[in-house]
C-alpha cells in the first residue's frame, strides 16, 4: 500500500510521497511507510531509478530521487 493523498489519483508521486512518509512516521504507521519504501526500492530494481510519477511522461530521470529516498529510509 502506498499513501495517495485524498484518493483522487491512483498513482504515487515521488515528491508528495516524501511528505506523506513524514506524516506516516509521525502517526506511527510504520507498516505503510515500510510498504512505500519497498515500492520505491522495487522501482529502482526494475527501472533503475524512481520517476516522479508513475506515468510514461514522468519517466525523466531525477538525480535528486536517490537523496530523498535516502532521507526517508534514514528517518524510518
């Protein structure tokens, strides 16, 4: 399960997920944080990086993605 604010969109957006993880940690929802981080790691394993969104037009490589993932894992 990955947090999706408001349920309006059925995909995760990486930058939004950074802040969602912050809130989930504050709310002690560690299982959801673990699932979210695992999803990001699966993306790295499958496509080699974390796109900002999960649609074709979001496939541009974001060099900052690894830094944000590292911060989320460190906080977890």
